[in-house]
C-alpha cells in the first residue's frame, strides 16, 4: 500500500503558521500564498501592496523576507516528516511567483535539521531591539551560525573590532541620510502602529527599542520627530557582535537564497538562546551598501547585518493570517497496488 502525497488542510495550516512567523522588513510580511491543487504545489508570491518603494525600490529586502518564509516552510515540512522540494522563480513569465514548494515522501535522515530545536525556534525567534549584556557568544555557536549561512548558499562574515566599527559607521551614515529625507521617514512611520491597532502588519510602538545612550550602535529610529512615547535611551553593549551576510552574486534568486540563509542563521542563534536584531539601513543606499563589502572579496554582495548577543527576550510583532487561495486537498487515502 502507498499513500498519496497531498497538501491537506491540516498540513497547509502548519506550513503557513511557520511561514508567516518569518521576519520581514518593517514587518510588512510581503508575501501571499496560493495552492495549485492540480500539482499539489504551494506557491509563494509577492504582495505588491506591502512593499516599500523608497526604502526598497529594487525589492531586494522583500525577496529576503520571502526567502525567510520559504525556509520556515521547509522546516515545517521536515517537522511533518515530509521532504520539501523548493523551486525558486519557477516561471519566468510570472515575476510575482517567487517560489514553489511541493512535499514528497519519504523523508530521509539526511534531511533532518542539523541543529536540535530549529523548528521550535520559529515561534521563539523575535527581533530584539534592546541592549545586550555584552557577554560574548561562544565561538562554537558563532561557527554554527556561519555554517548555517554557508549551507543555505550565502556567507556570514564576523568582523574584528576594526571591521565592526567600520560597519557601524556606515550604518550610522545611512541612518542620518534616512532622517534627512522626509519622504523616507514618512514611509517608515506608515508602518508603525498604535497599541491595540486592528492590523496584523507593521510594528507596534510598544515593540520599538531605545536609542543607544553611548551612540555606538545606530539602531533604527522608526519615529523620527513624531511626538510619540519613546523609551529612554539606554547604554548598549560596548563590544558589539555583528555578522555581515553576503552572497557571491546579486540576482533575484540570490536574494531569495540570502533570505533562507538569514533565517537559518537567526533560528540557529535562537536555538542556542542568542538574541538577534537586524541592521539594514546601509543596504538601502547603493553606495553605502557597496562600501560594506569585504575589501578582499571582489564578488561580495552584502545583503544584511545581524547583531547578536545575550539579553532580554523581545515581544513578538503581529502576523497576518497566512490565507491561501485555492482549495486544499481532502485528507489522504490509501491506494492499493
């Protein structure tokens, strides 16, 4: 006897719950899902209404976000004992179709997650905009994070003190430029929501973090000059641990792979009790993004910076329901030879 491999309603619910837990720039969650019932494929498509035309005109950050959601889909499939087959940009005639996921059986041992608790970390991973303690993350954990990026088709470079200072200075320059542009500030503020707002998208004011009293870490100021309740500035860790995620190419499929690598890194950190936050400001200006590249790597295309360390847990931000268009299959039935 053999079982038909189908995407039934319960499987879809588990897949989507994991997918929408992925991080996204400004919590825009720029994805939507469609089920192709004929081929039993879950399609991941872009959501043009939840993009950032000024901050992300090339949609690179959107692709990173979608890539992170695809990685969560893969993990959820493995958790369900199914083998995920993922195709990136499967149809050149449909630019909005970013990935297609089909589940097959059986699942081999080599498909299991290499880090225990990786799937469970999906629900526990939250962006932490608070100060870290300064206790260094042990080298074996950092090495696992670097290996995770490599396994997903990207690289995670952890710079020395001089390199870290250089990346923070470039981020600070980008933050200053963002504040000098009223249109960019307005676009960012549009994704900040008031407490109790009836929307699953954007970042609640209560989830924003404080500024660094020492002005060493240029955390993104989402509010600008808007008179809203802010946390008082706090002293952040003196020795910042950063990772620069980069790829050898800079095409659309590379952005999707970078998003998967990013999520692999974040979940690996979370599984070890390490908090993370993202510094993306320098990536939003072409010259500053180019300046963050590793000097000795001619084909280094920076994608995002990851700040990591130990500190308080962060509150989760709201998530959309992860609706899927198309009709799920009926529960699987047994077929006889």
